[in-house]
C-alpha cells in the first residue's frame, strides 16, 4: 500500500510541485517559537470542518419544509443511529465557534495585532465574525419547534430595529406577515449555501493576508534571542494545535452527551407557556433594546403592530400580574407593562 501511495504522491508532485507547497506550509518560521496562544485559528478551522461534516450528515435526513421539518428532526433524534449525538454536537459546536471567534478577536485586539500593516486582516476577521453569528441565527430556526420559532421571531424583530436597512432585512427574512414556509426556506438556503461559501472565501483571504503580513507577536526578547528561539510550524506548533483541537472536540462531545438536544412542541403562532428569547449570544441585543433610547416608533408600522418584541421583554411580569396570554400580544402597550418596555 505504501509504495502505491508514494507513486500517487510523486505523480501529483511532478505536476503541481507538492514539495514546495509542503515546505511553505510546514516549514514556516515562527519568531520566538511555538506558543499555545497561536492555536485559535487552527481550532476555529477544525470547528468549522466538524460543523460542515455534521451538517452534511444531518441534511441526509432533514426536510426543509414547515410541514416536515419538525418531524424530520425528531426522526434524526429518535430513529437515526447516533442522530441525537450528531445533532447535539452540531448544536454545541455552533456555540463553541462563537466563543472561539470572540476569544480570538479579543486576543488580537489586546495584543494590538490589528494595527499597521495588518488592518486588512482585522477587517476580514470582523466580516468572518459576522458570518459566524449569522450561522447561529439562521441555523436556530431549522428544527421548527417552539424555541426555534419564537427565538427567530424575536431575532428578526431585533433586526428590524437596524437603521435604514432593518425593515427590508426583516421583511426579506420573514417572507410574510409571520414566520412560515418562506422563512424556513430562506434560512435554510442562507445557512447551507450562502454562508458556507462566504466563510470559505473570506477564510482563504484571511489566511493569505496573514501569511503575507506574518504573525504580530507580541515578541519578548532581543532580535538575537528571538532568532535563537525560532521554531518551524511543524512539528511543535502543529502538536499544540492538535492538542487544542482534541480538547475542543472532547469538550463539545461531552456537552452533546450530557445535554443532548431536546425539542419542544412543534412551532405554532401561540407561544403557550414558552418564554421567547434569542440564543445566548444575542441576549445582549435583546436586553439593549429594552433601553429608552430605542422607542417603540422604530421600525415599520406593520412590524410595530404585530411585533412580539415588546411582549417578550415584559413576558414574566405580564404573566405574573394577569395570567392571560392575550394581553401579551395586544397592539398597544399592555397595562401590565408601563413605560417603553
């Protein structure tokens, strides 16, 4: 088998010069030596690959239809071999990706690695951060249970508050007066086609810009000391990356085993006893919009008449005072929710 693989390698190398590419990738000098602080980019790439793999596996059984999305997700959980684990891994992997992107960007900001000549790397990184957040937002609706339906409804209403483009974006994503088949179809297409392509393209550009500018440090020591401690990317940094990837994989797998995904009842326009709120990484926006600087007059008039955002913010207080869900969706301010929120 090994002689056959060597022949294949030689065949490809003769045509595209694999050895030169390998030398550029693996023999890249790292000033000051390998460091655990350099693992974030590789870990993010690993998480994205695992999200893509688990996402493709889920697509073999998932049906992006308002009539069948919930049933197909239940089928994945209860009937498909290890389907519950694959779905749970994909769910927790999305949160892990948000956490790692935020940690990586915080590291870059604190180290000042966004400064000249690396401004383009930082700007592309910001765009990648937005794509990662969009992945979490669009994927959350797909199971089509009450949690997905109402979290997405709140998220779209939050988006409606965006100046200038907010009303258009909300109407485009919703595809109608209430979330339905058009909403699910658009979220599915964006989640599995638009965003992966955008992420791969920007990630490639990000890597190219990083390789052009080189690592930013911070470096400690004189130039002579740094040169003496210089390592190549392989094997020491590769080993640290592998250890970090393994730790992340075990963490996500443990969360999937300990807290597997459990669906609520199928999505419907009445939230029932469910308290609508977005996923944790959008909660800061959810709370921000409760401030008085965001008056109820923002957004389109039609969106204001049917917006659940006001009711979602005061839900616990309304239920405790009146016990009636009908008051929550009144067209004007509820008597149990004085003031802007």
